[in-house]
């Protein structure tokens, strides 16, 4: 039996929140470095396991574990990018794409070899708040996930609009050659992008570990939705990625109330259906951006 629409909206906001955290980092890399990073899901998985270890073995609270996962994932993601992607900077989009696919496979199986295939739940206390008159309930974990995502979006907005490095990022994304001529250190910007994208992936991983579990495929399992949300919002636009993520999350959740169960079970089908409809109306996505091909 389908749940009330208000409840599905809550679930949609939660789904959209952890998609958004992954999609922002993914689209930052695409917008500034012009590559589709299929290893992004593994950076999310790293964050999930770091968060799990911080809570279970480090005895840290969830907010502290979140900060730790952000920092560790940022450094690991940046180091991996420096060793693999950056030396191939001038190789073109296709070699970078193939590198990211291969790297993702290596990282995913490496994590599985070290951590094993088992799922690990993050033991956090959960409080349920029920609003019977309004027809929905919400848990403390769900509020935490939504709240963290909105806070991250606010910090990202302030960073991109109020700081020199954020403004330089936007200038580099618009025209890297002109930014270089203008005196912007584009190498520094690329490093900052990898740190930011990997750190946000780490935060997304902790959110997934809290709402689902930490397992070697948790990030890869979300990659399709992340890429779809990034394209839906407008490739290369962080704000569009957020809008696309929430549209996708709410669309998937609300469809539960109206569609047969055998169709709803295929969330990827719903994701692509929403993507097709939006792109038919607005080919550049929500942000109406132009997709680069080189």
C-alpha cells in the first residue's frame, strides 16, 4: 500500500539530499576539469567507510565523523587525482574517461579486498517524530541528512560567490585560457576542485552509510543517479546539480504513490524517465548549460 504523499515527499527530500552531495562534487570536476569521473562513486565509498570507522572504532559523534570523513576523502581523492588524472590532463576526454572507469574498478575491488563484502551499519541513535494530523513521520537521521546537505549548499554558495578562490573557480570554468592569461593559478584551482569534490563525496558517503550501510559498492550504486542529476541540472552547474538532485529524489519517491510496484522498483528507470522529460523541454538542463564535447 502506498504511503501518504506527504511521507513520500519526506523520503524524496532525503534521497535528493545524498544525491545532491555526490552530484555537486561530480559536476565541479566536470565544469572545471572537463572530465566525467566514473571513479567518483569510489570516493563516496571511502567516505562511508571512514565515517563508519570514526563512529564505531573512534568513538566519535556523527558530526565529528562527518568532518573527519570530509578531510580524509578530500586528501585521498586529491592524491589519487594527482597520480592518475593530472598527468593525463592533455590526453583528451576519452583517455580520461577510460582512466576513470578503470580506476573506479580498481578502487572498488581494492576496498572489497580490504574491508570484505559485508554491509556495516553505523550505530546511531534514531528518534522518530510523528505528525499524525499531517500524515507523515520523520526521523532524526533524515533531518540530519537534509540539514547537512542544505548547510553544505549554503557554504558552497558563499565559497563560490564571496571568496577569491571560489570566484577564480567560476572564472576558470567559464574560460580556462582567459583565466590563465588573467593571472589565475589554474593549477591551484584544479587542486582545489579535486579537494572540494572528493571531500563532498566523503560527506555523501557518510550520509549513505547512515541511511543505508557502508559497503564496497555503496558509492557505485549511487553513481547512475548522481550522473543523471548532474545532467538534469545542467552539466557543470553546481546549483543545477542541487536542483536536479531534489527533482530526481522527489520524483522517484512520489512515483511510489502512483505507479505499480514492479515499475517503481526500478529507480533507474524512473530517473531516466524524469531526465528525458526535462531534456525534451529544456535541452541544457535546469540551468540551461551547454554541454562541452572537448
